[in-house]
């Protein structure tokens, strides 16, 4: 089994941990965490990711910049952008730069997980844990 590698990047450590722990409890996957764009760049240089969940607005390096670096390094990687900005322009920019989807915060795992599932199913890498109770 080729477990999916998922990168979660958000300057809010609670968001990173909530999403990361949920995915680890419910999926056979490897989760990598970053609380800023610099750390995300380090992960992108070392690993090939199937999926990245990226906050759009972060201090310093934005989620859009992380998305650009991710797609340049790994063109087949998928990205879910998450943001408190309910902006059509920001969403269109993210999609234009290669994001798979755009999710407006606050969104719980009942919104995020089905999108993660759909992407991983498309890649043939959706492996739920047997005891998982998914939304």
C-alpha cells in the first residue's frame, strides 16, 4: 500500500493539529505539518506530496506562494486552499495557480474530509482505517 503523503500548512497551530489528528485517526496516511511558508518549503524540498491543505493568508510567505512552489516541484500534487477570506477573486487566483478546491473558514472536518476523500480516491490512495468513523 502506497500511503498518501499530506502536507498541512496554517499559521494557526490549532487548525494544523485538528486536521492532522483527524486525518491520522481516520486514514492510513503520512501527515506533515507546517505553521509557516518557510517550513512548508522545507517539506516540499524533501518529500513528494499527494495533497496539501494550505491556508491562504499567513504572515511572510502566503499559501498562494506555497501552492506555486508545490506545483513547480510536484505538478501532480493536489491542493485544498482554506481561508477566512470569502473572496471570489482569491479563490479564482488559487484555482488559476493549480489548487484543486477552495474552502472558506470556519469549516469543520465534515466539509474538509469529503474533499480529501474525493482527491485520494481519484489517486487510488484512499485507505480508511478500519475503526474510523467518518462524517
